[in-house]
């Protein structure tokens, strides 16, 4: 449920005017899908919002010490 809420709170533009200015339909779209393999259930949450800011995500992860000292440099070198 957190991923759905996060998608709505942080993925979809705040106003319909922002969406229209970006060339999108005024109403956002959220797609929740599930599939399975022999041993896993894979749940995907997808939205048509403006996306994530990779630099902001990495900065937050570093702030919360989610990475070892090598991972952030590696991620940034790959353009993430």
C-alpha cells in the first residue's frame, strides 16, 4: 500500500494545470499489476507522473546511511 500512496503523493503532478502544461491528460494514471514466477510474486506500481529525481533519492539514501561508502559513488557514476 505504501508504494501506491507514494506514487500518488510524489509521482503524479500536484495540479491538473501542471499535467496539461506537460502535454498530459489532466487526470493522472496509476497502474497496479502483479505477476508470479514459480517462487515469487512481483508487484509493480506505475504512474504517468513526472518521475523521480535520482540525485534527490541518492542524497536522501546517503543521509539515512542506507549505502556503504562505495555504493553512492558507483550509482552516480552510472548516472543514477
